[in-house]
């Protein structure tokens, strides 16, 4: 164990942990929103993230024709290109999430099957998506061209805050609070919360369940797609199984905060991102996945409702 690195590298670890945590926050929204409405874990959300990363890479490489030797962009062209990559990732991930709901959940829900059948169906769709992309890409990783020149915006102590890290933190925070306000204040958001409280009562009040559930999947999938874009902007590579470890970490973040609770997902994602970064610095990078598993096991053992589980229980009443 190397505790001295925490002192010498505290600020870089803190900033990188926050950036990673905000990516987890957006992905965990896909788990949290679906669970809040259907009381089911959407295990295909990790593959929805993977699809979003490939959408970002394909648009930048095939649509715009950029490659690894392309110089970073500037000005309007940079905003235009990154905006289209973000839009493509969110759109593809959102549509994929809705298709998963239609294929894996809707017919089973209409037939009144138990939740285990829907869970198995979601796992099957997850395997189909992952293996389909593996076959199409021949298991070869894909690199995303560097569109943004990664310079330091401000200096904290002796550490420069890179522009891509700053964009991840600010943009992800804005997206989360936008979703939180949407669910809290809009008519559709109120319908989502009503279905979360009671499906039967929602039907009696005239709420279209299929429409609300599809909207929930669309919003959660779009946020996962935004996380995929931010991930590509920072790490610049993807492969068919990229969603496995990221999805597991985001699921752990959702459980840590209290799955089904939006604000719990926020704090859980940040906490896990920071924990993972500092644990990797102390124990070594090979312990990152072990740290995630350990946090998940400890939460399930000692506080299975998560840090903000009371709000989830209140919603279920």
C-alpha cells in the first residue's frame, strides 16, 4: 500500500475521481429511473452505454472522416462536431433503450409474467447486443479521434484542470439537474412519479403506462448515451465489452445511493468515483474492479436500501 501518493497526488485524484463519478451518475440514471418505475434492474443498460460509445466513434470517424492523425478542432467547427457526436450518442442510446423496453419488457408485462422472467429477458437482450457488436467489429477495439485539444484551463496547486475533465464535470452536473427538475416539475415527470408509486392507481387516473414507461427508458438511455460521449472524449477508445465494468460500477453507484432515488444516484456516483480513484492509487490500478465489487457487497450486507433508501421506501408506499 502506498499512502504517500494520496498526499502528493491528492488534487489530480480528486478531480479525476469527480469526473469519473459524474460519468457513473449519468449511467446510473438508466438503472435508477427504470427501477423506480418497473421495480426491475435493466441489465441491458451497460450495453446501451457500449452502443453510445460506438455511435460517437462512428460519427466522428465515418461521418466526419476524422482519424488519429487529424489535428484537434477549434471554434465553431469543434462545437458543431462535438454537438453532433453527443446528439448521435444520446439518440442511438435512447432509441436502443426504448427498443429494449418493447422487446424485453412490454409483452411480458402485458402477459402478467413475474419479474424474474423480465429480468432473464433483459439479460438475454444484453448478451445479444454485446455479441452482435463483437461479431460486427471482429472483437477489435476502436479508437476515437481527438477532436478537442486537451489543455489546462486553470491550475489548482501544482495541478492543471484539463478542459475535457472540466467539460465532463460541468456538463454532467447540468444534465443531472435538468433531469431532476424534469421529473419534479413537468407533467410527464409527475406521471413517471405517479407510476412509480402505484401502477394501478395511475391507470385509474388516466395515465398511459406504456407511454410513461417508454419515456422513462428514453430519458435513462439518453443520459447513458451522454455518459458514453463524455467517456469517449476523455478515454478515446471503446470495444464490445466496454460496458461491463462501467455498467457494474454505475449499478453499484445506484445501489449505494439508493436505487430508485435520483439524488441518491448522484451522491452514490460521486462517492464511488472518488473511492475508486483513491483506492487505485493506494492499492494499484488492478484493484479498481475489486473495489467496486467490495463496495457493492458491503452496501448489500449492511445497508441494502442505500444511503438514501428512505426516499425509495416512501415512494413504494
